[in-house]
C-alpha cells in the first residue's frame, strides 16, 4: 500500500509530480528565508538546496513524462475514483 501516492486502495492519494512540485515550492521558500544570511552554514545549505532543486526538477519532468505515457497508452487514470491501476498488479494489502 502507498502512503502518499494515489492507488486503487488510496484514491485520495496524490500524483507523484504534484507532491514533488509542492516539495520544490517548500524548498524555494526555505531558500528565500536564508538567502540574505552570509554565514558559512547558510551558504552551504543554500548551495545544497540549489543542487536539490535541480534534481527535483529532473524528477518532476520524469514523473510528468510517465503520466503522459500512461495517459497516451491507457487513457486517464481512474485511481482517484477507486479504479484499477493502469499498469502492474493491484495492491495486495
């Protein structure tokens, strides 16, 4: 069973790309808060966050691509309405 992602057993779950975009927005907010802090620790955290943001953007693009592939091949997901998965097997739990 998934904890955050939408599935036939969790129709109220989220799409991966939506979670990643929300997380990216939170990191951007955090960057704004520390952007004027000249301390070495803040500079290191900012540098790390910038790298993380780049990786998250790549992950978002991959998630969006997967959604496009599934939509094109199998039509819109019905998981939000308790429908079966478009690929793979249904959750056993």
